[in-house]
């Protein structure tokens, strides 16, 4: 990994901050793979003494660009519900063909999109002159994808493009979904993924991104005039009160909320420490386990622990039915 480290000028760090950072919350990619899944997961870094989330700084950006750490960026600033950029993530078979189609169609609207390499496909980035409403950004890309027949993941499809921002708006204390910050090192792939149309060093890459035409708010209003999101694509903040532990359960059903510590709301989920990860000495940030707010029977460990592992860790193993 050391051979990938670079020295990055302060001006590049500042330009990166101005172009990509819309809020100070961020995620950090683990330096070590998860022992079960082998994947390098992201987590919210926190202060050791208070447990509060760390704020993104110029020094954090420098460390990311120089290859010391790898960060994830959030699209939406919940104070304004606006974004500085839109990113289209595609990592399925035929993904690059779809990204090229989208890029060509964007160019017909005089939108200059930057195509970034990724491990299994690519990312398409659109930069905005001033922060735009997240909902308008999502309407524009959804309509474009629909017109071109490009699949959108999550609209009843297991594969397709993912659109960042993934939400129309965020509630207090919510973060939405983060995407890997460009020009850093992907820890799993042990390499950088560059933008295609500039030489492969951070200074020239940032010079290329800065000269791209930024979409104005007037242009965006014109793009989305009289258009709406499909109903199944609408992502609103969660405003529901926490479900009582006994709600929607039969008396004998397992209730994971009764076996975990303090939870917090992130999007549509409660987030808390995974009991299985904790048992193995992992999940120091306490956010590996996601529990669906609307129905807490559904839960998932983002670090790869199975339900069997989680149930065993809390002393309630899943019963195995005996064959007759």
C-alpha cells in the first residue's frame, strides 16, 4: 500500500473540499477486511471520549487523497436538503454501456458528466453551480434512465444504477447514503480509480474536474419541469415514532431490539452495535447492525454476520427443525 501514497498540494485539497463536500459528516473505509466476508466495510468515525461523529476537515481530505485513508461522502446537507453533485453508480454486467448512454444523453442537455473508473463498472459525476434540491436531482436522473431503458436498482430490480442522493430529503439526525470519495485508494482493490479524461495524478484530475461546466439551478428547473419521481422511487425521511417492542409480533417471536444496546435512527433503520461483531472484538463504532424501523423483524449486519451468528451471540440460537 505504501507505494500508492502521494504528496498532494494544499490547493488540490481545498479544491476537492469545495467541489465534493456538502456536509461535514463522512464515513471511513476499514483498513482490514471483515474476517467472515473479506470485505472492507465503511463506518462512521467517532470521538473516543464522547462517541460523537467526527467532522470532515481539510486534513482528512489530504489523508484521503494521499492514500492514508479512504472516505465516503454524503450527498445531502439536511439543513437545506440540497446537493453539490449527483453521482450515478453502476457495477453490474453491461454497466459501462449504460453509463456511456447516460453520459451522451446528458451531453445533449449540455451537461458535462465526469466518468470515473470503479472496481466493477464506473461512476458518473455531475457537478452543480450552486447546491440544488436533492429531489430535483433525483427526478432528472430517474427520468433520463427511464427514457433510455437503463435499470434503476431498488425499483423492484436487484441490479441497476444507483443514484446519489438516494433520498429526496433527510430528517434531523439522518445521513442518507455515502459514496466512496473519488481519487482515494479503494482498500479492497488496493488501487486508485481515476477519471478517464485526465492524466493520472490528483493535480491534473482536479484541474479537469474544475473546468467542467456546472449545472445551474435554472437549467435544473427546466430539466425537471412537469416531471415527478415514480411512486416506488420516492425516499422520504423517517418521521415515525419507534415501534413498541411488542408491536407486530406474536408472543414467541424473536425480538432483536430486546437484545441490543442504544439505537439511533439512520434513514429507514435503527442502527446499533452488532452483537456478533462485538463478540469477535469488532464494530467499535457501534453501527454495523441495521434494524428496519417499520418492522424490526428485519435486520442485517453490514459487516456480513448472518442471522444465525447474531442469534447465537445473544443466546437465542435459531432452532433447527428435525427431519421426520
